[in-house]
């Protein structure tokens, strides 16, 4: 809070959360949401001291609305950045679920992963050799893998859980893999393939032209390398017609929207319709 007076006012407002008058709560809600993220620790303290169901429900509502507003603001600011990084958007979405998440702790873990890959690489290696080294560190040493047993759980799409548990879905695995690869100047980019987000390794000498990927990478399946013909076969199994976007790199916004769509569906399947709707709204805001 900005002052002792503001803190006293907020505590007084939260003390009235069990007032049954909806107009009283409406006033409290407007003022608390206006205060924004600074009110979060006070709301959590209030939740610990309340045994009234009405007050608990209202605290949950306030926490949810403030957290949503914070996430929306952060994502819209991210979208405006000229040098936007996918990993930053992934941190923002993790903070929606884990409000106390420290981005620096996330960055420290990723920096260590990058360093361990960098130590094994050489400029003399071919593109395939470089990816084999990255895969060795990523999958064999760090033990990252696709979560094939709990696919619909929201945590399957969150960067914090991926770093903690070493498991995730194809999108969040790809985002972390991309962060490592691109930081080491490997020309790897996301491809928005249905049912399985994948990566493409481009010819570094033709990044600004109509170049075709040298090969593709499947982060969900231990980073295995495959070809365009394999994608054709996969699309045939899904009974889908080939589409240009299934073979070529997508932009950062498309990747983040794909991750948010995974979260939206996961929350819906888990029965949390409010959070599912939050991500539906966030996707429309990101546009």
C-alpha cells in the first residue's frame, strides 16, 4: 500500500466482506479492484481469518478478478514489445495460477539449462549434431518429457510445473526448447501443427527468404527429428488437408494463443468454468 491510511482503509473494507447487503459488497469490490495487485496479500490474510462462507466466496471473487486484470495487463504489455520473448509470456501465464511466482527463480533455472547445453556445443557441428546435443542435455540429463498420463490437467501447460516436475504438453515443452535453442543462435521456430505443437530447424543462411525447414523436431517425443513427409502422414491420420501453417514457422502471438487455448480447455475439463472463461477472454484480448 502507498500509506498507512490506505492500509487501514483496505483492512476496514475487508472487515465488511460478510455484510449481506450486495450494494455494500459492490462498493468494496470496486475499491479493492481499483487498488489492484497491492491488495492481494491483504485479501489472503483476510481469507485466513474468515469462517463465513459468504465472505470466503467474495474473497475468492476479488482474488480472481485482480489476478485476471494483472494477467491481462501483463499480456497486453508483452504484445506491444518489439523484442517479445515467448518465455516471458509463459511466465505471465504461470503467474496467473501461481501469483507469488518469482520470475527470477524461473530465469535462474533456464539460464543453468542454457549453460549446460552451450558447454557441449561446437561451431563445427552440423545442425543435426547440434540438435542431438541439445536433446541429450534436455531429455537425458534434465529428464524433460511429454506428459502422456495427465494430458488435460492445467499444470500440464504451465512453465513453473514443467521446470518443477520435468513434464508438460507439447506447447510448453516447445516454448522452453525454443528459449534454449534461440539463445544459442540455433534457427529453431515453432510450428502450429494440430494435436502436436512442433518445431522447425531452418537454414540459417535463408532466414529472411522463403526457405523450407531443413527438418522438424518433436519436443513432446524426446526431440526426435522428422521430415515434411512425416507431417503429411500425420495429417492423413487426422483426416486433415495439408495447410501452409502446418509446415511453416508461426509467430509468437499464435504460439501464446495455442498455449492459452490448452489452458482454457484444461480448466474446462477440470470443471473450473470461471478460469476457463478467463482464458477465453484473454485470448480475445490478445487478438
